C-alpha cells in the first residue's frame, strides 16, 4: 500500500469508512506479527550472545591450557616441552659454579696409600750414565683413586657337632644368626639390592644385569623381591615411630600425587619435615585417605599445603604454598594482561625478601611494615575484583554453582585465606612455600617413569615404607645403604633401642 497524504486520508474517511477499517485491521495484524518476530529475534539474540560468550571463554580456556607449563601452573617441570621455562628467581650477579667460600670436593693426596709403586731411574737421560746404585734426590708423588676389583666374598660358618660319651647324644654349635641357610646372601649384598631398586629406582632386570657386571654373580629377580620384603618388614617399627614423631611436630609439609597401582589410579600421600618423611598410598585423595593414614588426625601444629580443601576439615593451623600462588598469578598475567596479578607477585616476593632480611636480627617484622603490606594486599585484591567482574548468568539456568574462572577463584582464596597466605609474614618459622613436600614426592614420579606402575598393592606398600625410611635417613646425613643394612641387622636407626 502506498502512503496516503492528509487530504487523501480525510477523503477516504468520508467516502469509505468501512474500507478504512479493513486497512486498519490489516495494519494492526502486521504490526502484531512484526512485534512477535522482533521478540523472537531478541530472544535468539540473547541466546546467541550467551553461547558466543561461552564459546569465547572456552577458546580462551583451551588456549590458556596449551600455554600452561611449570612456570605458570602446578604442572611439574618434567611435563614442559623442549623450551625450559624461565626462572622467577631474582638474579644476584654471581657467576655460575662454586662461590667463594664453598667447600669443594677436589681429590686430596692421601698420606696412607694402599699400594705404592716405585718407578726407578736406571740411567741418566742426558749422558746415559748408570744411576742404578744412586739414591733418589727427590720423589714425585702421583696418586690414582680407583675401585678395586669387585668380587663376592664367601664366608663359611662351620658348626661343630660332637657325640657325648656319657649320654650318647649329639650336640651342635648354635645356628649363626646371619647364616641360617646352607647357602645365602649376606645383609650387605641384600642391602645393595634394596638400595638399587628402592632408592636408585632401577627395575629388577637392570639390577640383575648390574650385579652380574660388577660382581660376576647372576642373581634372580626373586632374590631381589625377597630382599625388599625383608627390608619392608625390618622397617615396620621405624615407619610407625616416624609417624608418631611427625604427629607431634609443630610444622609439617603435606602433599599428594597420583600413582598407578594394580591398573588403577590411586594416591600417594606424604607428610614430611626437614628431618623426617612418611609415605602412604590410598585409593582416595581426600579426607578418607588422611584419616586412614592417621597422622593428620593427631596433628596439632601447622600444616603447609597447596589448598587441597580436605585439609581444611582439620582444626590445626594452615599455611598455603606461595610458590603455587606465584605460578598461578604468572598464568593470569599471561592470559589477561592484568596489573593486579603482577602487583601481587611483586608484593609476595617483597614480603619474603623482607622476612629473610629480618631473620638475621629479629623474629618479627616491624608493625608499621606489616600494616603497610596488609593494606597493599587488600588494595590489590580490590583491583583484582574490578578487573574480573562476576560472570553473567546464563539465559538457560543450570544446576550447581556458576563457574567463576581461575582468576576469581584465586582472588577468593587470597581474600578468605589471607592469614594462611601471609602466615610466613606473621611467623618466621612458617615457610614461604611447600617445596619440601613436592621434592619428597618428585622421586616417586621418577620411579613410575623408570620402572612403570606398581602391579601389586604389596609392592606399593613396601616401596612407600622403605622409601620413607631411606628419605628420613638421608635427611639425617645417614647413607642410604647403611640405613638399610642396619634395618636388616635388626637395628633400624630411627627406632630407640631398649636399654
């Protein structure tokens, strides 16, 4: 329909009001149809906007996941590809290698050599005169440190048996404790097998090859397994004693990592200090596992961990690993290019540096410095919340909580657990990070990479017990192989001996 001007419209009203009414009805119907289409398009537009936002977020999450490495997340360094991540440690301007005052390990001349080979001069190197009967004017000493030829030493124990002429009965000398079988390996040999498999993490077959190459003796894998079983039984009391001591400590480090046992993913838990280590595995990762292991339920001090929520079900004090926070903040900075995350990294590192400086002559930071750090901490969090507003609710409601994203989750943790994050600032005995527990777990992952999974629960349990015993020995400057031999001899080093 063409547009009517005013005169035409008035003429139509006078001459054909019925036709005008029909035109009005058609227009009203068209307007209603167009309004319905507009509402439908708006609803579709909202859905498409929400879907686009979700897809954009998913793409960003996938891109961030591809960029994750050990420097901006909790991924271990072994998972990094090709390029080594850049270290966040501040440069100190020192050259690489040993520093001034460092005690080196250079070979030193021995005053009591095991063998001396004299190389004589029989004639003059100039005029060829005979010098055989002339004493030496000087001696030039050269020493070579080398291994002697390794061979198994066979020690035979002969037990006498005598006939009593009075009663006619035979009497035999008692059985030697370390030689109950007619032929067997000694404790030092068994200690070597346990040391190679449980500490150096060699597979059984490679251990067999190594022993044969060094000693010329072919041993069976069954012999190795029996040695490991004996060591596990001999260190049982030591494991219980370590657990008791850890439960009474003021500060412990706790962590967990996945292990493949009997074809299923299970979890290895560690509780450790600078002097002790306890390992245990469980099919669960959380509260049920720690309850079964039994150390944390008795613990009353402060546990350092990486914010695994089941730990917060215990009423002891907590300290959060700031090495994790620094990595997460670095990842957020790389992804969102936000200033607050970079400022928080700098603040945590600055507080740590001040704590290290103050430790030399004090046990606490000055109160005004603490208040200043706390204010900066709160200001940075406020900036973070402004940079990451709450996510928009989806047009189609979903069950459960709305995902906040990594940035807001970290902000929430830093706000709600400020005292646990800054525990190292308030108490100098609290460490800045949980690297001790991570180092104690690292070799467990190496073990799986070298030797594979644990095919039996018994093998995993023995490994945890022996490895915890050896780790404790190493932390107390006791050689691992000596600690294993002491256990096989019936005198594990960490268990108090009866008077």
